[in-house]
């Protein structure tokens, strides 16, 4: 890990590291973000590993402009209005994902929506523009810890897990972005933050709905069941594969099967497994198999998040 005070060379270095799939702590006007190439599965998996997230929370995709963001999500009329007024700035919007985008499926943890934000901070803007990539970035702290508003906070929380920390002093706002979701029933406040709710409501000309856990929190089991689960049912910790089942494997000893099989990592690498998890589930599901048999994965490191996700996908459907 290196920590460098921002200047043109450091910005170029940060952009090059992002393009190479590395992790860079980037100052924004809200908090420092732990950034990685949002189109690179392994880089996104590295974010989860560095944060020690026990689950795959979906991440915010940071773009240099609203035009860039429109490559990945579909803007409603209300969403366009907010983008025009508040971007670049401390607003994140959760919008339906465009079909066929280059984004890693791990970024949105298998959801059909993506959170997008265009930050105003000059350094963040410069890094995104130079990298020419959408950048996935949660706050640059270990899971459950306080959000970092200085480079020193990032060092304390993540240390060597980050390849470069770009130091631009204290964040101007010091509070995370305000998150607004757009669902069938209209705009919903998913997280209050640095942008005042009343300002958002004034531009929309109507009140934001307050989010109730069961409806919009991707961590709540109800939501996970309806949004994350493949059409096929999952059978976990299998030691053999039944006829007609597709196999999600892990490790060097793939179970014998006549059907479709995908090995998340032949070498037993959990970061690789995390990187492939959602695309593998999609592919096995698309094969039309009624059941996906899943080999056991160790419950350590990223394995905990993978197993959490698999357990939720295997839970009885509503
Ligand atoms: O100010 C900020 O927003 C900072 C800077 C770095 O941009 N980022 C940040 O990220 O706070 P994070 O990961 O700590 O919080 C993002 C929140 C999470 O609670 C996550 O669940 C939610 O956004 N989120 C992301 N994608 C979502 C989606 N598709 N649907 C619903 N919630 C989503
Ligand atoms: Mg956070």
C-alpha cells in the first residue's frame, strides 16, 4: 500500500492501477471510496475481500458524467431531473440496469438494478475521466466500521488491502451520499445522506417515499428471495449430482456429472469463486435445469459471503 498526495502524476497512476484491476482509495466530496474497475469481476471481488464484507452488498458505480451513467442504467423522467440538478454531487440513484452492459454482475450482487453516482470532487472526476471506466466503490472502510473522511482513516481501516490511497485531505461533506431508488411505485429514499431530502423533494415536486426494510433493502431476506433467486432451485453441499441437475462446482475434485457443470474455481480460490458466482448462476439457470446442485465451499474469507448468498438463493420461495 502506498499513500500519495494528489497531483497529476498520482491521478494518472491511480487510473492506470484501476485499469489493471487494482484497488485505489479515492477521495470524493462525501467520503473516501474503495474503487475498482466495475467491469472486472476479479477486481470487484477484491473489494469485498478487502472490506471483509460478510455479504455481497451491491456497490455504487461511479461515473464521470450522467452521459456515462446512461450507458449502464435507464433513467426515468424523475431520475433525469435529479441528475440534471444534483450531478455532479452527493446523490446516488438506484435505477434499472440496461441489458447487455459490461458491468460485473457482482457489482449489483445479482440485482436487476444498479446504483449510480457522479461525484463532484475534482480528484475523483479526474481519476474517472483518465481511467475511462465505471468505478465500483463502497466507502473505504472495513465492513461495519465508520466511513473514512481522511486518507489516515483509510489506512487505519484497510491498510495493505489497498494498492494506492490518493490523499486529498479531508472530504468536504464527510457524510455519505443520499440514495434515491426508482421503483414501480415512485421515488423512494433508500438512505438519507449529504444531500438534503427536502432539496430532492423540492426538485421532484413531490415527497420521497420512505423505504420499508422488506420492500427495498437488498439485505432483507424477503427482498433477497424475490430478487436474487434463480428460477431453478438450489441443492447445497452436495456430494453427488442427480440426473437432470446442473452442477455448480468448487475445487480440484469436481463431482462427476453428465449435465452442465461450472467450476467456480478449480484451484479453490475464493476470490475467483466470488468473481464468477453470479454469472455462473445465471448461466446454469439459463440452461433450463430445474435444480442446481452446489458443491460445498469453505466458510472462511469470501466463502462466508458466497455461502450467505447461496443459502438465500436456496431458501424456500414465497
Ligand atoms: O457517498 C457515498 O455514497 C460513498 C462514496 C464512496 O460514493 N459510497 C458509499 O458506498 O457509501 P457504500 O457501499 O458504503 O454504501 C452504498 C449503499 C449500500 O447500503 C448498498 O446496499 C446500497 O448503496 N446500494 C447499492 N446498490 C444498490 C441497489 N442496486 N439497490 C439498492 N441499494 C443499493
Ligand atoms: Mg459504507
